[in-house]
C-alpha cells in the first residue's frame, strides 16, 4: 500500500526520525487475518501487556521471538491424523502475529494460562538517552563592557 502523503515538511523540523517516516511510507497493508484475537493494554507509564487468545495450543507449540523493534508470535499445531472429526470447528491452524515495538522496549515475561498467552513489555530508556540539563558556560571577558572606541576614525 503506497500513500500519497508527503513527509518532506516533517524532515525539516525533525532529526533522527527517518526510520519512522520510512516505516509509514513502506507500511504493508493491514493484516486481513484477525486470528488469533489479541488485546494490548497499557499498565503504567512504561509497561504494556499483550494478551493473545491461543486456546488449544500448548507451550511447546508456541514460539515468541523478540528482534529489534519487532515481536513475533508463532503457533503451529501438530496434526493428529488418527482422529476422524464429525465436525471440526476449532481454529487450530498455524499463525504468525507481528507487533512493531518502539525503541528500547523489551519483553520482561511471558506466560500461558487458561488458553491466554500473556506477554509483558517494558520501555527502558538507557541512562545516556534520558533528558539531561545542559549548563550554559559564560566566560567573563575582562573589561569588554566598559571598552569604548578611542577615536572617531572608522574601522
């Protein structure tokens, strides 16, 4: 999906956001498959939780991968050919769910309980990246305020 939005005015007043504008320009169409359903909750200032409904999957059939700025959840169910279903309504098909993460967001824990996969995230900005006050050093120049031009000659 290509957008016709021109981001060039934003480039003039921002520094270091090239990656964000590139993501917006190259963004893929939204995922059509809404399975498995999920929730994203903000628990605090810097803590988040993703809850994915993975009923029917066990821990060994799920894979969580955290790459820089990307969280991938994959599920793959092994098929049992010995069972002859009269009705097969459970959606136990393989899936991949991707979440774009902001910089400095890391996974703190993951648990599977009652068919819900819960992943806790925390945004931890490194100390050197946090805002800091910059002091302005003024060097007093000796006698500059009282200097006057001694002659009327043009310089």
